[in-house]
C-alpha cells in the first residue's frame, strides 16, 4: 500500500457518475458527489457532511500506530479546510458501526450520525489509549469520535 500511496496523485479530482455535467449538479441531483484523492483517499461529498475513506483497513487503524497517526493527522487537516467540528472514525463495512454510513443518504449531519451510534452501538472509544485495548471480539463495535477545531 505504501508504494501505491507514494505513486498516487497529489491532488483531489471529482469522479462524476456520468449522470450530471458538473460536481454541483451531481451533488444537488443525486445527494452526493465523489472525489478521488491522493495517497489512497477517496471522499463522498454529501449535502451536510463529507465521508472520507482510505485504503487502510479498520484493523490497521486500531492496531498500527503509524497508520492511525497518519490518517488522524490527514483528517484533522481536511477538517480545518471544511470547518468541521468533529471527525467520526468508523470501521469497514460489515461491522455494526459502519451502518451509520447509511444515514448519509438520508441527508443526516454529523450530529445525527453521532446520536445513532450512541443509541445503536454504544459509547465511542474514549481516547487514543483505548485503541490499544481493542481486542478481536470488540473490534466489531469500536468507533471513535474526535472533536476538532475548537472555538470554530
């Protein structure tokens, strides 16, 4: 993966479905528009939030410090650009917390996703130290919410 990331583009580009002539039209007609980014990142821009994905898998995020730190730093920087107040880290598809992603297609915001997770999955991992305690049995219900850009 590291070689692929280094060979990747250094900029973001719209990935239109072909149903619209530009990104704004696709966002407002389809409810979201996709982007391909550098170093294994992709994004789906929804009307109320942006969903970033990466080639790194959830297990790597939880157990590999370099992967976790790199992704967190990248998302903190991106959150500054879009003036986000929180970043919600969810597992790969198939785990219960990932079902919160379905809300994005119902015009939900980050607060709605956070509430759904707390109600349907339980509390978020408390802090970075919590990652070290995640075992294979609890990885399926793990997720993390990070408050960013205080005083925004």
